[in-house]
């Protein structure tokens, strides 16, 4: 078994380069802010940021001027409102302008899926009657070869690197993920390189005890990083809750460019690692976000010897 | 009847409209409260579907986003978003879906993308999310929006999600599988979409002959208690079509309010 364990600094240094198309996925859950902050600390530039929901993570990366372009389907602070840094960049070019390539959710899913399946496009029942194809020439319509119907198609998306946060993996990168699965499997299989970040690194036997839960196999994984609480303020099912207070607080901070930069100075550039961020947040935060227990019923895979 | 807020009226009106429905695509906020209230009242078999990948959610607390972890614990099924959009939505298994927007026009087309020009926006809004394909594939769309003149507009700045496009026939011509907008619940009134040709325009003197162009048009169906017709027209950016059977929305009952206030949203996060 290949040991792919790395620290976050080295994983980002090795696998994320200026100009890369980067997909840090995770729909509301398992959004790896730790990787984003390390990319910001290492000063990456001209990235194409791919994500269904840019969320606070790309709001921060755009404020940090890491990105040239964003490919996305929903630009909101989920459950709260706007992404103010993205809006400043789009509406006023502050701190820099950003190119947008815009889809719907199913369109983004289809892009990753066709990227992962090595297909030339993905057909979907969407976009008819919408103005989205007018502002995104990559959304097209094709005639079905099996009938008289026209169907929307989107092209494959194959990012240079995907970052996927999950509950646990072994050192080869065989990864157990539960709760919201989002588009992580598709993004991982579609990407040239994959960094898996986990709450816990476990023995291979733990992974093999429950193979249905292995959403991403080590086969497609290049680096494994153990970074507990690496998704804060997002959450990891069964490990910690979403920090909704922070999402509300970011709404206030991010409305002001100076306050945003001050926050980045303190919480991104002002710490060396996620470990330092976790310590700086303090134990009260982690106590507040600790969930109770809800165990699944045991599953018998059977021993067939 | 005790006092209630406009949000409570909207939640209850939307919940009642879910009577007998089995599958609903839920959004966070008012739709979430409406769906949970419906499940406790008029639609006991209602299965809540969230675009994040959850089928059959049983939230133990008020979810604060469509990906809240309380939607996962105790759900019937949690799946990838490819499965959610493909096997549930696109396959036609969603009976009712809730949508909202910054702008809506008389045919229920919705804008959640931009105010101004897309390339040089005055206000950049969140965009489609799943709304575009939801509007196309769900059997029926329920819209919840506050009645404001800047939202109920003659011409959208951008069509994110198609409603009845330029009139009902257009959905059929373009072969959109879902039925499109069925209901708009606001803080002042309820609109339905005209499927016949009945109805009259406001003011009454300007009645027009029925023609196909007006099929699928938003029609004032009921006014909430205490709301005047003129108040509604004031907030709508086109000449409003009114049902010949215009009525008053049924007032809220004590039991609906009590469920909402004591159990579903005790902190009043979405009721204000």
C-alpha cells in the first residue's frame, strides 16, 4: 500500500499551481476551507475556481485575489444571502475583476459526470426557455439521434486538481464519506490530481469493513491530508456541526473590503496552519459545534471463506 | 383570530396548498416551514426532498440551509446530487417544487440571476442553483414571494427559470416536461395561473377578449384578510388579471399558528 500522507502545506505546494483549474467541492457539507486557506497563504494566482456553490470559501479566495475565473451554479451565502466579495469583484472589479462561467446545478453535475465518464458532453432536461445559454455559449442544444427531440448539453469538466474533504481514509486514500455526497465522487474521478483531506486516517481494515462507504478509491487519490476541523465553518456529518453563527458573521465582515482583508490577515495569513486556526478558535467553538450521537444499525457483509 | 405576521400567512397559505401531495422539493426559509407544517396537517404522507441530495427528510430542528445536517440524520435516503437531479427531479418524481426570485413576470418566469445586464450587473444575484431544471421538470411550481412592485415586473432583466414563458402553449411547444407555475403566495394575496380564458383585467372597464396569449397568466385568486384590491394592483407592474371568483384567503386557524410558533419555528427565525 502506498503511503500518500502529507501535510497540507506540502500537498498544496505539490499539487496546486498558478493557473490551475481547482475544484474544492462539497455541497454545504465537507467544504475544505483548510485547503483554500493554504492556497491563499502560498499566494496562488490565476486559478479557475470550479464549484457548484462558491460559498464562503471562494468568496474568501476571490478577496485574496487567487482567481481569474469561476465556474459555478449558485453564488450565495447558503441560508444567509449574498456573497459580498464575489459581488464586489463582479459589480465593481474590487479587489480585481473575475470572469464568470455560469451553469445551473444539474449542468455542473453533468459537467463533472461527463468529465469523470470520459464523455464528450452530458445531455439534460434544462435551460430551455432560460437566458443562461445566451450568456454561456458552452451550454448548447443537440438533436437526439433517436427521435425528434432537442436536448440541452454541457461539456465535460476535468479540473487539474480536486480537493475532497471526508470523514476518514486510509493512508492510500481509500475514502469513506457519508452524509451529503454532493458531487464529490464525480469531481474526484474527473480531476487530473486529487487531494483527500480527512478528519481521521484509519487502518485499511476499517475501510475494508464497509466497502459500500468507499466513495473515492485510492486509485484516483494523490495525497491524503489529516486535518480535523478542516472544513470549519462548514461541517462534517457526525463530527461537527455547521457554524451558522460564522456564516451570519461573514455576511457582516464581507460587506466591507477593509474588514474582509483584516479578517484574512488575522485568520488566514496570520496563522501558519489549520492546527493554529483550530487552537485560535478555541475549545468553546468546538464544544458548541459537537453533535450528539446517531449511530447506524450494524450491517452484515458476511464472511465467505 | 389572533394577530399574525405576513410571513406566517404565507407559510400557512403555502402549506394548505400542499394538501394530498406526496413529494415536494423544498427550499430553506418559508418553504421549509410550509412543508413541515403541511406534513403535520394536510399532507401527512409528504416526503421532503432537498436538492442537496436528501429524500424523506425528518428535520429534528429548524434547518438553516438546504444542506443542514439535521436533514440527513433520520432521512429515508441520502444520495449524490447526480441521483437527486436525475432519478428524482428529471424522472418526474417531484410533484411540487418551491421557487422564489428577485423578479417574476405575469407568466411566472423567474429571475434569480442579475439586475441589470448580465455582463455588467447592477446587482449580481445568486444565479440558478437548481431552479432552472426544477422549473422545467417539477410537475407543479409553487412560488413564495413578497408582493413588491420591483419584484412583480412587466419585463424580467434575465430569465433564469422558465415559467409559462410567453403563455401556456409555449411550454407545450418547447416540450417542457413539468407543468410550470401553479401558485404564487405573497404576503398580500394568492395568485393562480389561468388555465381557461376566464377572468378579467383590472380595472374592470378594460376587459379584453380571451385569446391564447393570455393562457398561463398570473391571476389574482384571493386577497388575504384586510387587504384591498388596489393595494395589490399598486405592487404589480402590469395590468393585473383578476379571477371572477375573487375571494378572501381563509384566515389562519389557532391550531396552524400554534404548530408553527410552538413546534416548527419556536425562535421565530422565518416567521417575522
